[in-house]
C-alpha cells in the first residue's frame, strides 16, 4: 500500500478502483441488478404490458393452457417493484410443457441476462435457450440435473446460488449449433456467470433433454436430432412458485466457436 500511495494521486485512484469489488461485474453487466448492455432488448421489465407484448405460450405437444398468459405479475418480495410468477394451474403436478412461456421472437447467437427468485425450498423452473437447451432452476439439487447446470451435461455450480428468498442472476453468451448441408457440424456452446461467478466456459451442448414436451427437437431422435432453426427464450412452469425479473437479450453474430466473455 505504501508503494501505491507514493504514486501520482490520479494513478493511485485508478489502481484502487481496479480492485473495488463488483467493478468488473458492473463493466460486464453481470450479476443481480445488472443494467442492459448497449444495443440489448429488454424482454421483461416487470409489467403486464411487456409480458403480453413479447411473450406467448409455447404450444408444444403437452400444452394445456390458453391465452392470455396466466402467469401473474406480483410484487417483488425483496426490492419492491414487480416480477412475474410461474403461476399457471395447467402445470400443477410438474407437467412441464403444459404452460411454459416463450418469447415471440426467435434468436440464434445472443447474450442473455435473467434474474430469478425461488420463495420456497425445492422450487422448480428452467431457462431454455432457443427453446431447446435448459439451464436448470431447481432449489436443493446439486447434481447434473440441478441448479445452474446445463441440464444433464454439467455438474451443478450450486456454490454460486444465493439461496431461497433471494434474487439470482444468470448471465449467458450462447452460440447456436452450426450446420453444413443439413447436418450439424458444430454443437451449441454456452458460457455462463451465476451471480457474477463464471461457472461454465464454452460448454458444448449435445442434445435436448426431456422429450418432446421439453422444447424444440426434444422429440427428434431422442433429443439428438437438432435442427437449424432459431428458437425463442423459454421459461418453464412446473406448478411451482418461481419469480423472474430484469430479462434482457442482445443478438450477436459469433462466427468462431467461442462464447467466453
């Protein structure tokens, strides 16, 4: 510290700021409360108007609900304001695919920020990239099927989870699978920060898990028949109370197989 203080005051200030906790997270727009990057589209701002404008139900083979979206806008239990609750009786009993919501717009490569809160133990939902690949939201599960896992493909980075009753953030860069002459030649890739901690780096995603009710291509060749079709961001209803807020996305063009950020 004596060495730093002996420098010119402007240099000293710059060095000190470099080591301020959260500075890097703020620069990268990651973590709970992160503001959208320049050029990003806000997908959910807590309002009913935006929910209806930018989202709809995914009408897959297990769909049991009906428009308008039955998910409710409720008070943010931590910070005030509003958030959306995965509250649709059609999904009671864990019937995934019965009342999941998906963005009306489809995406290829992108940078995503999304925040979630689980009010009670064992709360279950999921964030689906391209309506295919699930990033798990499941309290209490530390397995490859558990919290923060690229489902069934990575271990759960449970150490980064803030716990029940607190907001959590996924920050993701995703690169879609690449195809040549109709055949997949490069698998989808994902890098993810969980509450500001990098937990996945350039993870290749092999397939869609969970069958046809889980998302696009889930019924193709046991989930391995990935197609060259962009998909929306999907949020899962499984009859549990999970809340979402502050969702934004920025479309990217990633010619190289690298999602690190």
